DNA sequence: CTCTTGTCATACCGTACGGTACGGTCATAT
DNA sequence: ATATGACCGTACCGTACGGTATGACAAGAG
C-alpha cells in the first residue's frame, strides 16, 4: 500500500527534521537559527523542509511541543529501606543532575528568551516542567509525612522550598554560564546540604 | 573652553544613547534589536550613533557594563528593635520585590541568552549580581549569628539557601512569563514562609 | 510504459539588517 | 567673518535571511 508506507516515512522524517532543528535552535537561538542551515544539515532541501513545516515559527512550535512532552521519573518513590535523609538526598541529586545539564540549560535559555514575546510558549513549558516537577515532589513529601517522617504545613510549599534549597546556588550561576558543569562531588555535597537543612526544619524529632 | 564643553556633552549624550539602547535591547533582545531603530528613537542619525559606539556589539558591551555596576542596598543591616524573623522577612521582601520585577527579568533573559555565546558577559553579570547579593546576605546572617539569634554551620551556604527558599517558587515562573507581576500580598506571604522555614532550621531555640 | 508523488538542487524575490558615505546645517571659537 | 566640528537626513552597499518557484530525478502504482 502506498498510503501507509508514505505516511510512515513522513512521520519518521518529521522526527528527523525536529532532531536537527532542536540541535540548531539550542546552538543558535531562535532568531539566529537559519532555515537554510537546518535544511543543509538535513542533507535535504528547503522545499522539503517547508513541505513539513509551513514556517520557522511553526517548526519552533513543534519543537517546543515535543520538548514539553518530556516527563519522566526523576522523582522515584522512596524505597522501603531508605531513611528520610537518604530519600531527600536521592531526590535532590537526581534533580540537580538533570536540571543543571548543559542541554537542559540551553533549552531553558531558549524558551525563556522566546517567552518574552510569546508567553504561551513559556507557560506550556513551565506547566510541563517546573510546575509538574514541584507537584511530583509534593506527592513524595506527602507520602513521607504520612509515614510519620516529616512535619509539614503544606506539602506543595515545602516542595518548592526543598527544590529552592537544592538548586539556588548553582542554577543561576549555570544559567549565566558563569561556571562549568558540576562534578558528581559538588552535586552530592549540595544535595546533602539541602536534605540536611530541610530535615532541620521539617524532620520529626 | 571648547574642549571641556564638548567633552561634557559627549558623556551626556553617551548616557542618553545607552538609555535608549537599554530600552530597545530589553524589549527586543540583542539579535532583534536594530541599530536603525535605536538611532530613530534617539531622534538622531546612525552616523552619530556609530560615532559613539563602533559596532552593535560595542554598544551592547557598554550596556552590560553599566548594568553590572548596579550595586545598592537592598540588604540593609538589621535594625535594633527588630526580631530575627522580622529582619529575615524584610530582607526576603526587599529581595523579591527587586528580583521579580519585569525590568529585572527582562534584563536577566537578555543576559543569559547572550551568555550562551559570550560567557564573559554572563560571568560579569553573575559576579556583580547574584554572587554579590548572596555574599551580602551572608554578612547579615553572620551578624545575626554573632548576636546569638542563629545557629549556622556556614553563613554563605545559609545565605544561598535562604535566597533559594525565598525565590524558588516564583522566579522560574516569572522567567517563563507564566505568571504576571506579584502583588504585595503574594510577596509578603512568600517572604513570611521563607523566614519561617529558615528559622525552623537555623533559629536558636 | 506512464503517471504520480515526494524529494533534491538551485535560483530567485523581497526585505531587513549592520555599517558607510556624503552633503547640508548649525553653533561656537578664534 | 570664517573656519571647525558635531550633528542630521538619507541614500547606499553587501549580506543574509525567510520563503517561493522550478525543473529534474527516483520509485512505486496503475
């Protein structure tokens, strides 16, 4: 059958285009990214590119949409044998490891820069990313509270505060490109510090 | 005298150009800002503009330099009659009020977006801004500890954590343009929450 | 075989930009 | 009065971009 065959190829190629577009957008920013070089990197022609996406904005929207589907489990539930401190450290470590990545920061700069002119893009990203993340952490903290390990007023408030404790020192610095990617040791130290302070405030004594 | 007169005018005009350039850069971003519209907004000509700054990059560098000189006293020292909680709330309130401003966020997006390609810009900004701010807070916390109000391991760690507690929930959201400017009430609530948690962790009992 | 469909390559259009050049104007210093 | 120097307005250059059009080629369908 022709229809199904070409249909399949079309979706595959679309993904491939988005892969290349992502690369270029992250490296150059939206304004500086060029449809011509995207087509060239594809090994294809601009005609084909415009066959799949009707404009540069359209392509960028598709990129953002795909990026916002990202939702995986950095925040795994606590394991039975873990102490509360271990659980918090593990969460903070996984979170920092993800969020301070070069890739993640490039994406973040790209989105925020474009959110200036197009708030709906920033909103979609925020809801799928930071907002969802904080809610997930709140769920975990709720569980820990139910187990009698924590003494929280409001789990969501506490989740935001915990993430703030964990990331504040390095997130801005990394966003400003003022420091290179962190070592495992640095991440571990920061995660430890965040967990310690959080438990000093909210741990059941 | 001709020399001093023209010299004075030159500095004034330079500042005026930078004012206009700032406006355009913040509104359009570096890539989208146009030297022609800057000249037009000046009421002057491109020739004059290029008489003062030899290129768009040069103009942008001058803008960043001027912005990075920013250093004032959001973080005033504690007043004699204040309780520790009041001091912390006042600091957090002043900090949030400044950092969550539309203006500040536009500047932040602009700098970080450009820091991608030119790390020295991001570094200069980070050192003059977030870094310096955290150090200032650390000094204040040190003073409070000397007065017997706090029990800290490391004042700088604590300062980063305190600022993290205060800003994490709203900073990213504002950066993504996902929420509008905060009301006084919201800022007050967040400052209160941060101070409360901080004292739960580090307050002398 | 022919016809269709999607792709490639390339040339092209209009536009906008950064930056330069030039001629005219106006105020001031001598 | 005249010369100097800064400014304005505008036209211009080269370049690069987003986007379109065209023609050729390859592969699968009838």
